[in-house]
C-alpha cells in the first residue's frame, strides 16, 4: 500500500480506466481538462487516513478556485469533561466529493490534499481506492 500526501501539487494518477475521448486527464499533473461547455458531475472518492487524531481534506478546484471539500478527522475534545483526550486515535475512512458544476471548454479541474499533522494521507494499493470522474450531464 502507498499513500499520497503532497499538499503542493494536485493528486496524480497512475492509470485512467475509462477516458472518452482520450487526453482529458493528464495523469502526471492530475488535471482534467474540459472539452465542451456544460454542466458536469465531478466526483472524487478516496480512502483517507487521519492519523494521530489529525485531519485530512480533499479539496476540489476549478481553475485554481476551491469548489468543494471532503474532510476526515477525529474530534478528541470531550465535551463532558471539557478536556482533550491524550489517547492517540487513527481514522480510516472513504470520503466522496460529489459536485454539479457549470464548466467551460478549457477549464481545469483537479484535487489537492490538505492535512494537519505529518502522517495523514490518501491511500492506494493494487485495489482501486482513488477515483475521479468528470461526466458531462448537459449543455449550458
């Protein structure tokens, strides 16, 4: 299993199983380039690990503008005792962003990881655990 936690660059991909027409997703940069104006359903699903009681977020951008966020975190604050737990907790979860968004030809869509701590990450392995879709629903 490997993980991705580079906050300085969009999430990149190792393969694209369905891409019609081809060339829509740059695997190295992680960017989806819109070919036709329209309303799109944009999704990003990933297995996320918030380690040591920290936070991890997947932020979706269109042309460098934040349009959505998915977050995984553990709240270690106990409201009954008004204290923070000292127990180290880890969270393994699958989170999904699901957006309907108007896009124009040439727009770029990508996802960045944003986290607190040193060990939080999105995970991948030989099994599919990270998914991005950009599906045109209708014309504008």
